[in-house]
């Protein structure tokens, strides 16, 4: 059976050059890319790798690669990440990990944000398969939920709860996560701004027109989609 994620990771490796500072997201395709950097990249010692993900950061260290910090840099040469779904204009939803705020910071710092993965992530248009996730300041939660209920009465709101302890999931920044399941999806430009403008919302999981390229693999081989 073909390993499309590995195929995409191998294609992503060709985008990296000596001495670069590379941002890395989370997920199995990113893990495969890290393994390839460690085993097949002759100039791996010259690279600085930075991640928004606890698991990815640990893997970077386990492989003996150079782990940097966002506290010490102003830009990235490339940021690689996967997503739950992306469309033909490279808008993406990243709803699963709950680390989208830091992921967006890294994507914005990058000269190139490149999404990688298998072609099952691609859709002509984003749909309702995945929720929009918002990171919310704890003291603003009642207001934000009330605002959303008033302005999006058909949406279903779920405060993300922990399965390993009593209580809500707490983000890396000490905030709460709310999944918004819309019954109909607003035009993405409106969705991007209307949710972000709610006081108390730190960030949401729609990556609107941030990616420069997507490298995806499938039965037809590698496809590169650019804006």
C-alpha cells in the first residue's frame, strides 16, 4: 500500500536548503518530514527547526536536530504544516490540535507557508465537516458564547473538555477552546473577520489566504497547488 504522507514529506524535503530556519506544525506527515531531515538531509546540522507542537518539538530533539524558539527569531524561511481540510484557494481549517494560535503566528512569520499531506485533505470548497475552533480568554467566555448564540443562532457551540482530567481543555496560552459547528458556512472573508473581531476571541482555526503552496500526494502522484 502506498504511503502518500511519506510521498508528500519527501517532496517537501526538496524545498529545504542549507542554513534555513524551518517551522514545523504537527501531525503524522510532519513527523515523517522530520525523520527524513534526520536521515537523508546532509545539511541537517545547519538547519534550525521551530515548532508550535509539543510532540513535534520532542521528536526534533529525539532526532538530534537543532530546536529553536519563537522567542529568538523574527522570521522563518518556510513553515510546513498539515490541516484537516483545504480548498483550491489554499484556505485551510486546522481544528484538531487546538494549537492554531501559535501555528498562525509561525505561518505569518514565514516567507512561505507550505501545506503538506495526502490528497484526501483537498476539497474544492471548505465545508461543514470540521468545526471552526476559537481560542477564548477565560474571563470572556460567557460574553463570547452569548455573542455567538445571538449572531449565529443555528450554530452548535461546544466548550472543549478534557478526557484525561476533570474540566475544560486549556490551551498552551492558558485559554479555553470552543468548537463552533455551523449549519451553513459564511463566505470565508466574512467568517475570518467577524469571528476574530469578537472581544475575548484570541484567534480562530481558519487559515484564510495564508498558504503559498500545498504539496499533496495521492494515486496520481505528487501535486503542487499554488496561488
